[in-house]
């Protein structure tokens, strides 16, 4: 397992602010989003985009970033300590690993959109770490069912899967590789599992893959993949709605204009009314996330008014003339 230098991946300083990290992610993500890459570069663009997404998933979350920074140069020792902690029932970051017990199997996942490094330290149950969920009489995310003769089923395991908005909209079938290692014998087995992501899948939803969990005397438990939406350079999620930024020049907001915005199906034009205020939203109904039964949430284009930072002498004189002529004052009620 290789160390992931997320700061290097995003090209930001370790002391960068959250806003600087967000801006850098959006710049990089726009440049290598698979939808915008040339056909011959799509595979490389997709790999790079997932790498940037994973880095932002950690550095863009203050709590995950704190944990990542605490790993430091001793990350390998931390990884070993965490693996031993799972076997002893303790989580590396301080909380008890629910249902963990001695003799746990080790699991590695491929095709989920996250690296082994991410799975180890930031996955739902430590993903590629020891995740023993075997034992009689328990159910849910802890232990498996017991068979009629009392023999325990193998336990449930959980990891995360990165899902695009397009997959959430249309559904897809993904191939996930699952490698198991028996800590007692060292024996390993690898298989490819086809996972159906239904249209309308939601962030945080668990996708069940029956019989692909930890082995047990009465059969294997189940695998659960918890959905994490891929970070998109243009959209963010608010409930059932997608939100994008609509950047306007001051005169466009004052006079009104026609502007182009991105949607999941391509670009669309919206009409900006004269006097539009910064922070207001233009709504495209039915262009957000799926709600089921053919219904969808909305797409909100949130207005941000940008002012020019550099002015020619002629432009400066025009602004000065406007300031002298206008009776408007934003500080008057």
C-alpha cells in the first residue's frame, strides 16, 4: 500500500485554507473531468479525476484532514497499530470498532473509486483493514446470523463506493474486485463482483451484495457498499437539488442577460432578470437528482457577482462617471 500525499496531488501547501483547497480542487477537476477530455485521453483523465476527488474528500473535510495530518511520516506504524486494534476490538482513531474480534479477515477492494490508502484510514470500517464481523447471535453491521443449528454466519463487511451524478441519474453496473486474506493461514482469494447501482441511488445509501462478506461456518455474510457522491467541479448537492454557481458581471446583474449554465444533460440557457441580487437562485425545475417514479429535484443556479480587478484608464473613468451619476447606495435602507 502506497502513501497518498493529498497535498501534492492537489498542489496546495499544507497550511492552505479550506477555501484555497476548494478553489484548487475545482480548477483541477474542471481540467480533467472525463466529460471534457478528448476521447483518446478519457481513461487517463478518469484516473486523474478520481485521484483528485479522493484528495479533496480528505482535505476538503476538516475532520478527515486533521486525522490525515496526524498520520504524518509514521503512517505505516499507524496502519499496523490500527490493524492490531481491529483485531483487539479497538479503532486507531479512538473509538471501539463495533463487533470487531480476534481472527478477523482482511479485505481489499478495487473499482470502488478509492485507493487502499483511503480505505485503510478513512473507509467506513477501515475497508482494507481487519474487519471481522463473525460471531453467533448478532445482526446488522456487527455480526452475522446464526443458522438453525446454531452455527454462525460470516459477518457483514462495509466499504464505500464513489458514484457519479450520472450514475445516480441513470443507474449503472460496476465491477468491484474483492480480495480476502485469512490472517491465520495467509491464504488469499480474489473475485470480481458485479454491483448494480439503481437509478436514484442516494448519498449514504448502502448497496447490499449478498454472500460476499466474511466467511463463516454457516456461509458468508453480506457486503455493503455505502454510496459517496463524487465531488463535481460544477455541482454540489442540497437535498434533492443540484446547485451550480452562476457568475455575473455587475452590469449583467443590473441590466439582465441570457447566461449559459451546466446541467447533467449538457448546457442550458437561463434568463437573468434586471436587478438580480447576488446570492439569489435561478431554478430549473426537474433538472436535479432523481426522486423516483420519474420525478427529479431541481437545479439551482446561485448568483455570484464578480467585479473586475484590473481596469483600463477608460474603464476606470466610466466607473467614476457612473458613481457620480448614480443615486444608489447599498448601505441605505
